[in-house]
C-alpha cells in the first residue's frame, strides 16, 4: 500500500474535507471546510471581480491573436522567469496595468 501525499473528498453536499499526510511523522491531518458552492446568487463584489477577470481574459485573447502584440509579449516573456506561460504573463501584465490609475 502506497502513501498518498494528499487527497480530498466530500462527506455531504455542504462539507468538503481535505486530508494530508505529513512527511516527517506520517500523521494524517484532516481539515474540514465549508463547500463554497452554494445556491446563493453572487454578491456585487463577486460580480465585479468576475467582470474584471473576463475583461482581462478578453484583452489577453485579443493581444495574442495579433501577431505584432504577440511577438512583443513573447520577447518580454522570454526575459523573465516568474510566469511559466505566455498567457499567464500577458494576464499578469494586463491585470497589473488595470490596477494602476490611468493619467488622462
């Protein structure tokens, strides 16, 4: 029988239990969390975040479809080591640009 590094499962519709085997003493630790999936409608703050993420994802898709912008992004991406994918780098760049205030 092999040891598992981690596993997750559900006991009921509203509970989610995560267990993890600690490496140094092989103890199993269970953490019980409430399942975030509910039938409640998203709040205004959640809708704002969803809209912002969808807008940035659309910007990334548009930028990567354009050959010139994709080449420029790929050149910048190759000079850094933080983001592993071009999509992730472009998303991070556009997201950080959306946080800085724009000067008119």
